[in-house]
């Protein structure tokens, strides 16, 4: 079969559409409902600036109401409705690939789908990593500034690791309880593959199937499971690795995508390969994935927050009450 060159199949409009559809389809956080599209955020991402704000109204409180009477001179005491804002920051991302690498893979029946699915998978994984790095930054901020009221920690750094220090039903229930009577809103649980394997061995993982009996997704304690090894353990104490499991409500993150001036393009370098020539495919994105209830207060070294910067406590500040933030964290030794 003849080799398919990207120049033969590249159409900017069709490519951009196909790659974006693949990115949405292959992103586990989008498919689970954790990350939801928000038109306001897409507008921010398209505005050209790197920092914007989402306005919100603070809760009305739960103080005791007034009690009516028939005294015309007894005026009721009023409470204020207080507004506030969350700062959100865009990420300006790009990636390029050499045609010399890709072309050999694209001798397919449907080469256009071959490249868009590959690029879509790349961006799905990249943005999943950004969500995970952000959640770890939120946890660090919570431990540093909010008394760790979103975190249940059963891990140890010395002694002997027992079952109580590992992931299990009791530990997860206690993590859910950090949300109190709002705990039922936590519908998704994300974990490292090692923890998932442990739960499989305990025979507590269930599988949701479609009408054809094909597995659609896995479930634990009624929660959809996401398995992602980007949730790397903290190995600062090598014999006592600490794994972080994250519980999410649906819509915990809002997302938007802007449109870069040149979202994709091909570039030809005739000198490459000692004159044999080379083509490169460039893909560019402007993305926002923002956790509701937090303000982005960190300043990046460049124009966009890196994964390392997203995971810092100093990048985030919680501006909602704990029960209104749809996340909880569990730390275990396995």
C-alpha cells in the first residue's frame, strides 16, 4: 500500500473539527461529566487575554429568619446579598509532529480519521493531566489554608502499613463525609491503576453494560471510576508511597476553548533529510479548565500555567464554602 502523506489528506477545517471531536470523545473527565462546557469560559478563551473573572453570588446563609407580627413600626432586619469573583486563566498550548514519523502510520483505510484521532488523543491526555495537576494544587491549598477540610488522610510515613492505611470502603466513605450532607453529590472517583487493581481483587468493582452487553464504564460505591496513572504517588518517603484518590461531583470543572489564529498548519522544510524534505504538522489550542469554587491567584513564569505550577498551593484560593465545592480527597499508602 502506498504511503499516505499528510499533505494529501490535510484540510484545516475538517482536521480541526475531527481532532476536537476526538479530544472530547476520548477525554475521560469530559465523558464522566466532571468537566462541562461553559459558554462564558469559551468567550474568555477567545477574548485574547490570559486572565478573566467569573462573577458569582455568595450563599444567603442559614441564620434564623424574622418572625412576622402586626406591629407597623417593627421593621424587619435585612441581610446583604454579596457578590464575588473567581479568577480564571487561559492555557496557550501547542504541539507539532513530523510527517516522517506520522506518515508511515497513516497507510490506513481512513487516513483522515487516523490523524485526527491521534491528535485528539494527545490533547485529551494533555488536558486530563491539567485537570489532575489542578486538583492536586487545590488539595495543597486546602491543606495549607483551609485546615484540610476537603482531605481524609489515612496514610503513614513510618511504622507498618496496615489495611486501614490502604484504599477501601471505609476510607472512601470517610472522604465523602468531608462534604457532610452534600456528599451524595460526589458521583465520580479517580484513582491510580494500582489502587484500582486492589479494589478489583476485593471484588467490589462493578461494570455498567449497554444493551449489547458491552462494558461502558466501571462503578464503585455507585460512583463512576476513572483510572489514570497521572495520579502519581508521592514517594518522598520511598517505603511509604502516598496515593491520592479524588472524588468529584458532576460539573466540578467548567471548560472552554478559544480559537487560535492558526489552530493548525503544515510546514515544509525542503532541507531536512539532506534535501529529501520534511513536513511538520502543528496543532495549537487555547484551553480553560477551571475548578468551580476556586480563584486562580498564581502568576505563571510564562504566559500559561505549567503542570508544575497548577499543582502548587500558591496558585489557588478557595472562595466557596466547603460543602459547595464538589471535590474530596483521600490519601492512602496503596
